[in-house]
C-alpha cells in the first residue's frame, strides 16, 4: 500500500498458473521427485532423503523404501511425537511434517509468498528472518512447483485422445 488515509493506493498482482503442468507430489515417481528436488537448493539434506521420506509418508505401509526414508518409528521419536500418515497429502504445507522438509525448502526465501523479492528477503544477514543468501535473486522454494491436487483432460486441442508415449511400441528403423 502506498500513501495514507483516503489517498491510499494498492497494487494488485494476479495471473494464471497451469497447475496440471506442475509435479503432482501425490503420484510422482521417485525419479520425478528426485528431478524436482534437484532443482531447489538445500542445506543438510539430499534429494534422495526428501524423495524417500515423502514416498514413505504417502505410502500405505510401515516399511521404509530405503535407508533415507522415514516411517512411524522415526516420527514417534519427535517432540511432540506423531504417526506417519501413510496416506496421500491433503495440503502442500503438510510437507512440513515429513522428515527433512522445512520452511526453507518449501517457501525458499519468499516466506510471505507474494512472489516479490522484498528487502528483508535479500538482506543476507545471519539470524534475520526469513533466512536468505542476499544474492538479489528470489528463491521461491518448492511451493510454486508443486500442487497436491491437479488433473488435466486426456484430450488434445483437437479433442482426440492423447497418446501415452511410455506405452506406445516403436519400431526400430534401420
């Protein structure tokens, strides 16, 4: 907001985002999750740890997918303890309950989620909130890259069914 009193003006930013073009973390494969997590900067956690902990959180068993995962035994050691969900996520913010994830990974430097690089998001001072690197670039974290729910029509622009290239047999051409 600029000005004061009756002379106050506001700038509004709006747009359209194709949610179906994002990586749906509910159904994404391990390979897709690793590719996604490799795009964001992390401290003290690897893409493998994040992917496997997320897969364990959303799967329906209490068996870890790898040494990087986390199931109920891990979550019960936390203070306060809680159970692994072993069901699909209901919100993107639920990632904050999954082993390895934190606000820095989910929101990057854009803690107010306005999409702008604000002065306090680029000061680079140790101990200042939100934590940032002062590089003049806004790291928006995973939030703009992932939905929890997305879908898309299985039709092309001409209303013909799309072809799943992964299921299409190709002939070798010599």
